[in-house]
C-alpha cells in the first residue's frame, strides 16, 4: 500500500502528460504560501478551499468586535492568484483522500488527481470531549463565527436595554471568555473598550460601562506561552479595562445561560466565547488509515513534513503535528504554518530535481498579542516589550502582514480614524431581533 | 371612533405627565428626518425600526455588486441619535396600530403609547399578484437582499467555472434585470463592469466577458420617469457595456431557471433581479380600518399628510400615497420622503403651539441615475446632463448625502481607489458552495 516514492522520478510522474500536479488542500497561511512557492515552476497547482477567500486570522477578533469588516481581513483566493497562471483555485470541500490512486475526493464534482499533496486545512475548535458545549460556547475561527459573535454582542446590549428583570439584564451584560491565550485576551479587551467607551451615550436605560467581562484560564497565568513577566503586564492591562482575569479556573460545564468553574462556581452569561483548544481539520480522518494522528487529531509528520511511508503527502500548518525540540510539537501559529508550507514546497521542487528531502528547521521570530488599544505584549527573541511600544510594534507588523497593499492602506486608515474617535462604524445587526440568521456553518 | 384632534390641546396630551409623545415607525430617510426635526423640542420621540440601522438605499446596488460594503451604506440608528437625548431608539417590529387607545403594538415587549404617530415604514417589492415569483426574482430593498444577490453573482461565476454542460454554463452566466428604472439600470451596469473588467483574469475555464446581461422594461423606453433624451443616452451607455436593453418586454412568467417575456419568449437565467414594482409596508394593514389604501397598499393621506379623520396619525415616505399635481401621487423617492417627514414634524410642532396644519408642497430638485463608472443621466430642473459630467454630479451629490462625515470620507476614498484599479475587494462568498446561508428575512 506504500506508494512509490516520487523522489524516484525526476520532474514528472509517469502516466499523465503535462507538468507535475501538486494539489493543496486549504487556502490559509500555509496553503497560500505553498502555492506561491511554485510560481514560475513547471508545476500545475490546484488550490482547494471550501471558502473562496484567504482569511487573515490574527485580526479576526477585530471583525467580531466591530472594528474591522470582513472585507478588511479576507481576500478572494482567485484574486490573489489571478496572475500566477499555474494555480487553479477550486472552490469546493475536500472530504477524503484516496492515497492508493492519489486522488482528492470532493463534496461535489470529480476527484482531483495529484502527484504531490499538501494538506493544510487548518484547525477547528476542540471542546475536549464535550462537543455539546459547542452550541453555547462559540469559537472564533472563521468569518461566520465572527459575524455570529458580533451580532450577539450587539443584540445583547439591545435586549438588556428593554429587559426589566435585573438579574436577566446583568446576565445579558456578562461576557465569559474561555482561554487565556491571544484570542481570549484580545476579545476581552475589545469587548471592554466597546462597552466602556464606544457605546456609552447610545442607550437610554442601561449603562454599558457596567458590562461584566470575565476571562477564564485553567493554568496559573494567562499567556502561558509567553514569559511570565508578560503575563503580569497583560493581566494588569486587562484589569485596567475592567476585565476580571481568573486563573486556575477550569470550565467544568457550559449551558445556554452560563458556565460552571471548577465544579463549584457558576457564572451566568449572555455570551460565552471559546478560545481554549483546537484540533486538526476533519479531512485528517481521510488519511488516518496511513498516518498517525495525535490526541488533537493532528497528522504526525516526519521531520521532512510528510506522512511516514508517503513521501508524496505533506501536512503543514495547524493541522500538522511537527516534532519540535524536546519532543513537543511546534506551536499552531502562522509562522510555523508559513515556514513549513514553504519548506514542503521546496522539498517537492527538490525531488523534481532528483534531490533528497531536507528536514524542516523552524525559526521563531517572536510572538505578540494586543490588549485593547495602546497596550500589547511582545516577545521577540530575548527581548520583551509591553504597553504602548509593544502595541505600536504589533500594529506595524500586522499591517505589513496583510495580504495586499490595498488592505494595508485601508486597515491603517481605519485604525487611525477610529483611534481618534473611539468609534466603531460597522455595528450592523443582520436579520431581525427575534430572527437570527443561519450562521452558514 | 374618530380621535379628538390633537390641535385642540396645546403642547401636551391630557392623561399623562411629561412631554408630548411622538412615535415614529421606520428609521429610513423619512423616519430619521422626522426625528431630527424634533431636536431641542419639548417632545419625547420613540423611533421604532425592526433593523438597528439606517440604510442609504441609493447606494445599495453597490453593495450587491461588491463595490461597497454594508458598513459604508448603513449606520446604527442609536449612533445617529446618541446626542439627541429626546430620541429613544427601539429595535423592534411594529405589527399593528390601536388607533382608539393610541398604541403601537410590537412583535415583542409592551405596546408603545403615542400622542402623535408618524408612519414611515417604507416600501417592499410588489410582484403584481404573482407573489410566487418572489422566490426566483429577487428584490433589492435591504442589506439581506444585497448580500443574497452579491453571493449569488459570485457563486454563479464559480459554478460556471466547473460546469461542463455548455447550455447550463451559459445559463449560469446570464443575468436578467426586470425593470428599467434606476435600480435595474444601475445593477445592469455594475454586473457588466464586474464581468467585463474586474474578473477577467481570475478564472481558468470561463471567459467572464461573455456574461450575458439582459435588462427588461415593459414600457417603450427605460427611465420612463426621465426625459426621453436621457433614456436614449442611458440605453447607449448600457449597450456600450454590452447590456441587452429590451423595451416593451413584459415578464409573463418566472421560475427557478428563467423568465418568460410577452408570453412567447424564454430567457434562461442564473439570476433574476426584480426591480419592477413596490408596495406599501405590511404595517399599513394596521390602519386599513380607519384609512384608505391605494392599489399599491400605500396609505392615502390628506394634503397635510395625515389620515383623514385622524389628525394624530401622519404617513410619509414610500409607504404614503400623497396626492400630487394632476391627481397623480408623488413619486416614491428620497426627496419626497424627507421633505414630507419634515413637514409632518412641523405640523405636529405647529399643533403644539395651537396653530393649524398646513398642506405639504413638494419641491423637486431633480433626479439622476448612474450607468457603470463614468456615465450617468441627471435631470435637474430644466437642465439635463449625460455622460461623464452627469456621473461627476451623481458621485458628488451621493457622497454629500451620506449620513456622516466618516462615511463620506471612506466611500469617497474607496471609490477613488477602485476607480484607478477597476478592482472590487469585498468579493467574499458567505457560507460554503453548497450550503447557502439563510438570508435573514
């Protein structure tokens, strides 16, 4: 069942005419960078995504909190590759892999054959065996998630405005964020600013400044991936914004109106946002007969980033378990995804030249997260930054990383404008008050 | 059953303390201008809308054609009135009127009492007795409509890209616009530019320039409300963009895959947009026991803009039938709505001072519509403009009419940017390919 190593052929697979066929599943950071790496090469790339756009996930929380719009953080994949003629963008869902015949099975239309496959379908929320919590504790991984959270935040203020029962009003104005990583911290800060500054003059019956925002972290500090000094700085910044930071707080139950912590305390909440765990994409099940998955459903790969025994199937990004130093897998961050994707593409090009694969070496350029405007924490090599300086670095780097010049200019301008006015323009509630829209999932 | 004339009381209604209570149904052009007219007056205004935003309808077609985003053309009502403290914005749907007890009945929460009522709930699509066509021929009256049309346009190109049957591919690339007024013409031009310029390099299997766009008008010329010279100019501009302009073309049937014209010809279409007729809002049924409705379900009002026999109920905007010169009702345009709303508010303030109502006199400042970029037709008093000059006037006036300075700047900048590049950034398809989202209606 082990497929013949593609490194034994030079540049072309037998049995079909034309250039080597590389199929990429997923148009996120990893998939896009892999496709770009084949520019001007004698390779035909098929880039499959169930959405028609690439999403800049690090700013997704700004869409959920009405600071940016979906157009600022999403870019049609076709548009990105309009001038790279060897890339064919396929708007479809990959649902299975036929390793023997080297085919990607789609939800619609015929299977797509590949000589090399790069799996880069990303991650989804993990509720650690409590999948029933998903209905009440909403994740933030895509534009539909962001739209649903944005709508509920705005709707909760509306419902609180007309609620006569005091306890229910307080529940509607309570937000619980589960997970003290960047997503939880950034959303907590963004909701706090919305409630404390932007909305203050708009309601007649409620004082939005009394909104309660609770950030729950199971470990003994938030930002466990950062140095502990940065955890202290971030906690201080959040508390200045009125966010309750609760550490050693494990969520033991979730229902429609609240969460239970450590089996003993209950918090009634109008919205629960889940940022506590991720797992590999569903398509990983399609290779579970030939590859090993870890507990988080990520595909375990060789140091060369392919499935053991299948040198023609690479797995990169959040959906891959790449062995790192000290036996721990590399973290699920954009840098690992992008560097890994480029390395996988280089290995394919190397094989086409008759050379051997090389192992992937990850270079960590640092991490950062923002806490409301003006505050951030950043760890760049051995240097640490907090406060305004970290925020300025954060803003600069995120503008630069946006996909094209147009979005950089528009987002920069929007940020500057809103920075002056504390305003958020896009506070549109889709659908009617008592008729939420389907979230498209 | 005839309520006592509020002109008999001076400034306050008996039976309740506090200022005079004016309730406005609808936060469109008319409702917003009526509420603003009570600024700094001893009046408590309740502004009810089933959406939480005011919509700048003249640019809605640009959202449907991926030129602007919903945030550019919609503004939260609470934000607009955050500093006018005598306005209470109620995010709820008015479903009935109790004229005897002077109450507005809501879909949720308690009824709202009024001393004066201003009905300004706008218009909805009319299919002239063929309501079953609504499923296939989509109107363009709100943001949900625009999102649905935008999604289907982008999706049709995607489906055509992978369609192997030639006839089906041609159907997917055929757009039919029913109605040769501004909405039909502007959408036809916008789709033509999208297909002929913006998308040309993005697909690999189809040539988007071969997209067929058919504009159907039942009368003998498009823009029947304009001077016939402008109809000729607009037809020429549309034909230059490759739009087929069909006059004397009555739609006699509509189904899932096409339209029938004049009982004899069929056009297979991937998307049918309905811009052929409107009728008054559903809430008008709530006053049908005390007021006369015309054939278009609009409430017929006195020259003073109230319901005959009910001087405390005003009806303004697209939902009102205001008698005009030569016995014809005034047209359903923003100018009539805004001037009428201000006049209704002034009549209420007049009554509070013990004065009598005055009849409404409409002042027509002109009409205009745009055909793609660079071309428009405009009729201002006796002057007529076409081509680039009309387009510049159109762009200038529409920027000025946007609700706030922020949106003016952002839209102007977006237009300038896209003008240079022919680009449209926001081409995001919500939901997956085979799982359309609920349109929220």
